[in-house]
């Protein structure tokens, strides 16, 4: 598993947050004091179905997916996440209700974990963090809407091309079955698309 110490983890996350909005020393100190490194082995669950999402995870190393079950009990991948992204079940985390999604490590992962209570404390104590939180939430909803539009408006081939343009590394790291599920197609359809490229 990738070796990342707490100082490296904090430096990575603080750099990302500072790129969104300049952080005060007090906010940086608070993040350092109230977060922790959490490691997950491949196939481990950060969140189980019907569990309350009590933490948000900033991915420092590794790949993560979120998925849900349809009425037939089949898994459908909703997100494929890599370094620099946040792993979260948005509904469950912000409502503190049971999640209809699960979050699973597809590789050995290293994350920086912030609890719901910590995030609430940071919002209340540091006004600039509200801007950062709003920006990250907006980015999530933009991506969510973009994905929904792709599923509605683009062909399977176009969705695949869009994915490899945005995240070419995913094909080397994530099983094709999960990629097909994320794209809303069967694995055989994905194989046919790839064979023609």
C-alpha cells in the first residue's frame, strides 16, 4: 500500500483547498487537528448499503467506486473515483440518513478522513471553509448533471470516448465490468466498442 504520512496527506488536501479559496492559518490548523489518515484494502467497503455515511474521504491514493442495487438486486456503478477526488454518499452524509449507495475500494487506498461532526465544526468556526464546501458541492452536482445528460443524450460509444478523454488512467486500473456499469451498458457492448477503436 502507498506510504503517505499525515503531513503529506494534510499538505495535499490543504493545497487543493487553497486553490479554491485562500485558507487562514487557523483553518489549516483545525483541519490538521481534526482529520486522520484511513487506509482501506482492495475490496474493503468505506460505506455499506443502508449504513449512515458519517465521514467524507479525500482520496490520496487508489481507486474507489460507489454503487447501488436495482430492484433485481444487481449492482450498478454510479461513480468511479481516483486521487484528488472525494468519496461520499451525498444524500446520506448531509442528511445523516441510511445510504442507498455503497462505497468500495477497487485498489488499496489511502484517504484523509473528515467526520460529519468535524465538517460541521469547520463550517461554523471558519467562514472561508463555507466557500470551499460550496464550491466542492457545486462541482459534484455539475458532474452529476453532466453524467445524467450523457446517459440521456450520448450513444454508448460517445460515452466511452468521453470517459477516456477525461480519465484515461481508469482503463488501466478498473475492471471493464465496472466501467461498463458506470457507462450504463453491458460488458459485451463495451468490448465491441473497444474492438472497433
